[in-house]
């Protein structure tokens, strides 16, 4: 009975494979993950693809790409950026001892294989792209479209680095880190930006540690922050958003900076924003331990975009502006996203609006 069941199971699998193969042969392009390609390798051999394109190839293990190839492959196209995140072997020892964290993409480039590089960026405003050039990329030009981005409402700068020395916290479970000061500040900053009229989907909060990720989620009620993406840097490669709030977490008496000393991660963290980037961290500590951070912060400081607080400005009354350096200061100086003056608008019912100055819902609907 068992042998008959096995026979029918194998027969069913063969029929389903033939069905999938029939459908794929009728398609011009077939897409799958590298894991999926290895899983259905026998089907790929029958499909006989002559061209194989691998996207984000610099973040894929070499073994995964090799397992996705068949004897019919005539042209292999690898698309990626070896200056961003590397592959992550499950066992760290394999990366440390055997260099399994080096992708086929990176290995070929380092062995002088000819390659083409995109030299015009269409994502971020010029002051953000200058964080990368020439500190990470030697050459990168701004497309004319990024020169037309609007300035951020309610904030005097479209990019700013907020410096502090508030110490990080140890996460009880695991070896991750968190920083309550940074989490509280960026959550309040996110709330402030939403009150300026920005959609939650336009804002992303990024952090370098999973411990800080949970700290953010504990401070962000779902009904208020629905749509705001909160992610670690490692899970955000290849993505982008209009406004990025970046928490760097590390601040300690030992001066250790952990992941922030890896150039690839710094590159990803600083290159996700389109219209605005607001970054908070202990930059004195970062500069002391990293030459890359030292070069980046030199540019930021010379541009006047580094300080212990960021200047916010009322949309309704531009003459009112305040420098804020913590969550409480934002709540006190801009309780409803505007200044502290009473709104006093006459409502349809005849009553006066009891809120302080606000930009959201200007028609009081």
C-alpha cells in the first residue's frame, strides 16, 4: 500500500512539473528566486534558458547563482552593487574563515572582469548624494529631475544630522542594542511630519539594530502610525522612500560602533532617501572609530547640517521657529504640528477651534 502511494505521489509530481514546464515555455520571461531555481533545477534544465539575469547579485551567495545555472546558459547578466550589502551565510564562521560572504559579482569585479557602472542617479536630492560622493562612490552625477524636489514643510533643512551623547541600552534577549533617546526623538519627529500633511507611506524609519526596531514598534501605536515602514538597514536594501529617519543607536563609554564600522552598511543606510534624510546618532564616537564617518561628517559639518538639535518651523507663522533636541521639546514647542498660538478658527457649528496652531485639516473638516 505504501509503495503504491509513493508511486502515485511521484507520478503526480511529474505531471505537475510537466504542467509548469508547459506554461513556462509559453512565457518570454520566467522569474524565480535563486533558492527556487535550485529547487526546480531539473525543470530548468528542460526549459533550457539561454539568458539568465540575476538582480541584486552582489547580495546573493555565489553557490546560489551557480546552482541556478544550466548547460544551456549562453549569457549571464549580474546586476548589483558590491559596495552595498554582502551575502549573509547562516554560519558566521563560513564568512570569517572561508569568505563565503563574497558574492560571485564582487569576486569577478575584484579580479578585473570588465563591467558597466551606472553613473547618473535618479533617486536623491543633491545634498544627500554628496554623502556618497566621493566618500563611497568616486563618480556619481545627479539627474536633473532630482534638482526639482520640494523642500520639506515645517523643517528648515531637507537633510540634517542630530548629534547626542545619550548612552545606548542593552537588549535583555540576544546581543542587540537599543537607544531610547533616539527612538523617542524619531517617533516624535515622525508624528510631527505626519501633522505637516505627509502621508505615513512617505516616511520610513531605519535603524541598524533589531533591538531598536522593537523599541520603535513599542512606541508607535498602530492606529496612529499605520503605513509608516519601520525596518533595519539590512532588510531595506533596494528600497527607497521620500523621507528617511535614521537611528544609528551606538553610544557607549567603550567607544565601540559595531555594524556602523562596515562601509557597505553605511552606504545602504545613507542612500535610501529621496526628498529628506534626518539622522540621529553619537557622531563624535563614530568619527573617532571610522575614517568613512569622519569624511562624511566633515562634509555635513561644513555644510552647516550638523548640530545638537534640528530647527522646526510653523507653516502658518514662519516667523516662529524652535531648535529641538529631544521628543519633549517637539511636543512642547509644536503641540499640534504648528506653533503654540491658539488656532481660533470659526467652525461651521459656530464654536472656535480649541486646538493650538495646526497645518493638518486646515478646513476643519
